[in-house]
C-alpha cells in the first residue's frame, strides 16, 4: 500500500512535469503548521534558482493543474512559494478504511525476505543479569521485531561471553572449593547453583589481582579449557548449562528471546583458518610481537589503530572472536546485514572489526555491518544508575520495583482481585521499563526515573496501555470487544477536527514503521504511539461514542477506534510488551 505522502507526490510530480519543471521538486512533507494545512510542498522554493523564476510564480503554475483533484479539499500557493494542502475527507476516510482491511495495515515488506543477524544481549555466563544488560536486550528485541514486521528474515543471537579468562577464574575457584568436582555428574551434587557461581567470579577476579600464583593457575585453566582438555571442557559445559537456564528465565521476564544461544566459544573453530588466511594474503603482519591488520583510511580525522588479531603471547582478543563470529555467520546464514546492539563506548572496537572484515574479504561488499551504539542509563544525579547503596541493580530487582509501583496504584480497586491486580501490575510494570527506555533515541544517555515511567499520564508505557484499555472498555459496552478483528463497520468522512486528526495520525503508520526499520530507531514507534494515544483521547473527550444517536455515525466512530486499538496493539508488540484487558 502506498504511503499517503507518495500518492500526493505523484499528483504533484505530474503537474511539475507538465509545467516544464523537474519532478524532483514535487517532494511533500507533513506540515510544520498544522493549523494552516496538513501537508506541504516546498519544491517551488528549491526550483526558483534553477528556473530563474520567483517561487510563488512556480507554485501558481502548479495549482490550476491539481486544485480539482479528488484527493484535496484545498490546495493553494502561499507566499513566498509554499504549496499548502488539505485532504478531501472522503479520500482520507477511504485511505484509513483501506488500512483497516489491508495486511499489516498496508505496511510493505521492504525487507523482501533478506536475512539479518542481530547481535544483542551479550551477557557473560556465571554472572547475573543486571541493569547494564537492559538496553541491549530491549533495544535489540524491538529492532528484531520491527525488522521482521517489515519483511526481513531476522535471526537474533545472544552472543554469550563464555570462553575467556573469566572461565579460568571460575573453574580454578571451583576446583579449590570442591576437589572432586571433575568427577561429579552435576554441579548441584557439590551444592553449586547459579547463585553460587554469581558469587564465585567477583571473588576470584579480586583475588587474582592480589594473588599472582592463583592468577597463573587461572590462566592455565583457561588454556586447558580452550584446548578442549576433557575434564575442564566438561566442567565448562556444566557451568554453561546452569547459567543459560537462568539467563533464559530472566530474559523471558523481559519478554526478550533469542533464536541463537551462541557465544565466543562457538567462534573458536573458525579462528585458525581465518588467521592463516589473513597471513597468506598479506593482510596481517607482525608488530611488536603481535599479529595486526591495518584498518586506517586516508579520510580518517581521528587515529584508527590497527586491529590486533593475535597478542604477542599468542592469546586471542575480542576482536579475533568477533571477526571469527562474522566468518561463522556469513557461512551459515549469508546475511544481507549484521547489526550489533552494543554500548556506544565500543564504537572504535567495532569500527576496527568492520573495516578488517571488509578489507580481508570476510564479508563481501554488499553485506552491511551496522553498529547501533546505545548511551548510558543514568540516575537523577546524571551518573550511571545505581542502587541506593551504590551497587549495580539486578534486572529482576528493577522489574520487581516497577511491578510494585504499578501494584500500589491499582491494588485498592474494589472490582479487582489481588491476583488480578498482581497480574496486571506485572504487564504494566514491564511496559513502564521498556517504553521508558525505548522512547529515548538509543544513542543518547537518559535519566532512568521509575516513578515518572510508571505514571498513567504523559509520554509513558502505562499511558499507552491505559488508552488501549479505555478503547477496550468502550467496545465492551458496545458488545464489540470480541469482534475487534472481524468488525465490518466503515469509517465515514470526518465531521470534526478531533475525528479528522485521529484519522490523519493513523495514516502515518506506514511511513513511521519504514523509518524505524531503516534507521534502527524504536523511539520513532514510541512517538507515533504517543501521538495516536493523544489523538484518540482528544477524540474521545469531544465525542460521546456510546450515546451517539446517529447509528451510522456511531458505527463509524467504533470502526475508527477499533483501527486505533489494532494499530496501538501492533505498535506495543513491536516494542516488546503486551496490554492487559483492564487497568
């Protein structure tokens, strides 16, 4: 289904062409003065220089050719050369009816089935999910959903940190605490649970900084693991099983899931051949004992250091593992794009990796590599968010706090049982966290304010859900709540400003989804949903839908709010949360 802007542009392009002007000047945008018009074309302003003619004269040439078109209720030239456009209410109503009946509301499959791999999550095994894991998880999940909705074949990979020195530290500590651990069938037999593992790593890491002998043994354990010593490798697999089971549970609480649970360990088999290829083809050379590949370019304004492939002591780095992972993904999935949702402070690392992969031919020129760097989540003091005692908050604690905040707001309702209130609080609390994060542009730092995010008014997740619940309540009273996807009422041409505004806002869906997809920008979906919610609530307050006496007009109202509900429901699904039936 064509975007409404494109339909208008086609009409204007023919007019520009017929008047002897280039069609490129028929570009249409949403009006920045909605009090004057709904759309505008500023092409005459740009064309003036090329055609040596006053903009208003060019605009006046266009108007006679389009003013009678059925799409427009008015189209006029305004000094110094703007073309202001208002849509015919009948055309607008037809367009939203077409959206209501179209697959995916008319949104096109711009992905055309191309494969994308999204690398998001990135937790280390044997460590708890904390607040630092929130942004990659929910931003990546939303991008994945938006891409799938837009017609891409998307593969989400958690990319675990499961193979480095941290594993040597954990294994060596477990050996000391449980000398028979290699012989046990499971870690549980030794009393080793995920909670125990979460305590082992920080203690071992601290000790290794003070105890050289212990650190040396941990390095030796890492070496044995990475060379597949049977005892060490089998113990490692047991640690992975416990950790991944717990990670899956915690990610599930965030409504985040992955198609692949792969990690750094899965890239190891690809490293030797990759390194050998880089040496044979002359890309890699020795520098101070290390093996590196130059990735600097003449146009660089800042220094871009060489990409280190192998350290002087023979060890591999994150860059080695990330490059080998790209080798694996290209071989297994042949993706058109690989997207990394990672802290923006790692931008230089990924610039080196991307350039190295292109230079050495690991990826072909038509495979796109994207770095979606996210900013920090800060507290009210502007510093990275911490618990009240200064620690790093675990994700389950954060979710619990949001759930409790919502529960306190609804627990005293007479028409709601305690269990129902708890269930609703969990759904709405998750919306507060996710929307609070996603409504900010990913690359920006932002203030995480759980009290504001849990408000039922303003630009918040609970406000979006409350709007949906309000629509559901109206439909329930009109006995249509079970017919949302099968109602055949038609939307009539708008007769009020609020009705027209809601219809216009709904037509923006196709454009906004395409932008969010192309720009990896979930915040654009958030803004769109907020605009829809505001427009609906303005319409609701100005029209008594339930008591409307004109039955045809009432059916039109109901068809309009049903479409609004369906689009809101689709929108929150793209963001990764659900809506309760009531609040």
